[in-house]
C-alpha cells in the first residue's frame, strides 16, 4: 500500500481539476480539494484497496465534500447558488452537479447550457455514455477507461471518437454552439 504522501502527490492535480470542473471557482475548488485530502488522510488507514481504487475513493470523497459545501455543512460558501444538471456515472446513477456564480442572469445561462449538455449525454447509448462520462467529465486516460470497462484500448479510442461526434451532433441539433 502506498504512503499517503504518494497518494496525495499522484492525485492532487486530478482531484483539483475534477472539483474545479464542478465548482468553477478556483478559490472554492482549492478549499474543497483541501477538505478532500484532510478527510482522506483521516481514513486512509482503513481504506481497503481490494474494494476500490484510490482514485475512485478520492472522487467519492470529493463528491461528498462538494455536496456538503453547497448544502452548508462545511466551509463558508454555503450561500452560493448552485445549478444541478444530471449525468449518469459508470454505475448508472445520476450524480454530476455544476455550480454557477450568484448572478441570476449567469445562473440562468449556465443552467440552460448544462441542461443542453445533460440532454446530449442522456441521448447517448449507455455504453457510449459510460465511456464519455469517464473521458469528458472524469478526465480519465484511455488506459484507465479500458481497465474500468474491460475493453481493448483501441475500442475505447474509437468509442470516445464516436461519442464526441454524437455529442456534437446532438448539441448542434439543439442549436448550441459548444465544442467538445
């Protein structure tokens, strides 16, 4: 089992990027990421590598910290408004949320954008949705996706290419200027 220092060094940037994508505020993202690693450090001795990858475990902690933060259970950012758009994770559970600034117009625009992106993701067949979610939203590498989905690397590459094309087609159909 790796030391916590190794886990932190290997995963900090990935978790910060993940939280930043969902929070879209650098200062808040850094605070939440710090909370993630504080909680991870507290429970690292009880973590069982046979049940989960460290990266999956950290992403779960990050999701909890993000939810807690915007429900007012931690941090000083409880009063920020949030926009929720649903995406389906690899277990088939809709879990991804996005946040916007407090400005009402910005919130409405971001809500509309996220709704259209969510609709585009939901239009994908489940096997493509899973691959697209892991690649575009979780920012995983081809090799990680191949391991998780138990697929050859070239199959993953082709599926990502096809899912990108399907998403772009759906977004264009919705008349949304959005490049993936």
